[in-house]
C-alpha cells in the first residue's frame, strides 16, 4: 500500500480533463488533414485504434496522476510530446497553418499543466517524508500536536513529519487515526502557545494523514493559526530534512 489520495485537488481534476481534451485536439488536427468534420464520432473512435502507444501513455498518465506518483511527470511529458510531434508531422505534410497555430497553443497549455502538476507533487500532503521501514522517530524535529475529528470529536496525538504553507503530513502510532475522514482541526502546542487550524484529510500513508489547511475566515481569527506557526518555525530554521514516499 502506497500513498492513497482521498480528495483530488483542482490541479489534478483540471489535468485529467486536459488529458481527455488532448485526444480531441489530436482528432481535430487529423480531421483537418483528412478533410473530415471534427464532429465525426467514427473518426474520433479511430484515434484510439490508430495510436496504441498514445493510448498506453494516456492510461498510464491517468492512473499515475490519480495516485500522485512521481513518475507521472515522465508519462505526462511523453504523452504531450507524442501529440505535439504528430501534429507537427501533419503540418509539414500539407503546410496547414491552422494545424500549426493549434499546435502552438497546445504546447503552451501543455507546458502550463505540466509545470502546475510538478509543483502540485511537491506539496507536503503528497510527501510523507518517511517510509514504513524507518526505525525510531519519523522526523528530526519534535513538532507534536493532535487532530480532532469534526464528525466524532475524537482526538489523536502525534507529530508533524512534513509541512508547507498549505498543508502538512501528520503521523501517529495511534491506529485510531486511520479511521479519520473528511474535515478536522489540528492543534499544535509550541512554546506555551496553541496553534489551531481547520483542515481536511486529502491523502494517507502508513500511519499518517496528508492534511490540507482550510484558510477561510483567517482574517477574523481570534487565536493563533498555522500561518503564525509556519512563520515561527521558519524563523527558527525548521525545515523537513528530506522528502520521500
């Protein structure tokens, strides 16, 4: 069992939609080349039979993206390159300027989605920073806290093993943490202060949960939140020593 994603971000959802639209984009270019209507359903179906390698890259990219795998970036890049190269081949075949313009915009959007996905995978909720084979503490720092389920009110103590400004990865030896779902509140006691932040579980991995912070309403807060804690530990030079899954 590796990292499990419970809730997909907007970046993930938009990327999956763009993958499907990429197939339709290729279909449009082929239709221009062959003088067919872009609304020809039979021609669209033929795209899946004519490009077996592209299909492998499509499904490989899809499943690796929904599981937030690092190698999804490689599959994604190969998928985009495959479509772009074939579109350029169609352009040089008949020197159709429409295909050239479409391919230019496709490359721009592909690069945008690839960069966004690269940044997405670097977020703490996807990087537990420990493995199930580690002996002893999972992190160098003693950043202890507890999470409180909004649904049941149950509390579980543990500590933060990876973090960034948008979320953190919370580990606990208490098996009750594995039953937590949905929204919760994370509380961290540090130097006599209690930092509280509303959050929700988006990933899980071997005794830990990837927690994304919900920042709504922070401007009217009457207590210390994650942003305050993040600044404090940053000023003290605290940072995850490594990131691995």
